[in-house]
C-alpha cells in the first residue's frame, strides 16, 4: 500500500473498493487520448495563427496569392476546431482522387 500524503484524511466509515479503483483508472485512461488530442489541436491552432500573421503584409499589399493562402489557412483552422465540416471531395471533381 502507498501511504497517504500529509494532511489527507478520510471519514472513519469511508472505504475504497477495488472495483471503484478500476473504474477510476479506466476513466483516466479513456481521457488520456482526448487530452493529447486537445493539446495537439491547441498547438496546431497556434501554428495556423502564426501562418496567418505571416501573410498579413502580402494581404495588405493586395497579393492574390497571399489572400488565397490566408483563406486556406483560416479554412483549415476552422475545420481543425470544428467550426466547419470537411468538404465532400465528390462535389469537387478536380480535387477528387478518382
């Protein structure tokens, strides 16, 4: 058994069952991939924001290439964060792999 840290106490009639420990452990494991995905999503969002900021000068100067790139960056960021659904490739025949 592991000793309790200093200052941690439980009521006299408190008990922890093996089943409860197993359930808590399973919930913790199930949550781990979601936490990792949230961290990656946050990092990718920051990267998209950096890309968008780097395009600002070209956008201000009216460069069509920069404007198009900025629109794609914003679209990818919105897709990543669930603001818009991914495009159905079948509606864009030139983009589909068939």
